[in-house]
C-alpha cells in the first residue's frame, strides 16, 4: 500500500512539473491603454500547448471608439492566418479569463474589439497582444 502511495505521489509531482507554465505579459493597445494581461502557457497530456489568459482593466465595449460588440481572442502562427479562438468574457469589474488548447508552439496571441464575436478575420483594433516562444 505504501509503495502504491509513493508511486502516485511521484506521478502527481511529475505531472505538476510537466504542466508548469511559462508566463508572458501582454502589451496593451492604444485603444485601451490601462488594460493589463498575462498569458500562461503549459503542455497538456497530448503535447499540445495549453493557454490561459487573464486580463484586467478592459474598457466597456460600448465605450470604445469605434463601438464594439465583443472582445475576441486570436492565435496566429508566424506567416499564417489568424484564427478566432472565441470570445473573451469580461465581468462587471472589467476583468476576464480565457482558456484554450492549440497544437501551435510559437505564435502570437491577441485580443481585438470586434463587431461580431464570430468574425473570421480580425478587423477591430488590437487591445492586447503577446508573442509566445517556447
């Protein structure tokens, strides 16, 4: 029984080390200069990149110029097309979190203020951006 406990503890520690992430600060765009953000990168059990974004001090969408309907998170591999990852939900305190998994290893992650959360291409102004490099 003790040996089983030791093995389970060792596996748990190994998983913690394997999933420990690297943090990247996000740079705010001029449309929301007070915004702050951070992206934490890890690996999932399949070797994909797990991404967790936390943001603070965003502006209310209706106060932006031009006015927007959604904050959208995008990933773009070097030389590739931008891919809409979904909407960044913002709470009443203007803070938000977003999580996703991607096979990409080196890429840009950015948030735009869009008229449509399902936009196929980023058209709105960039709010936050970070470059991810392992």
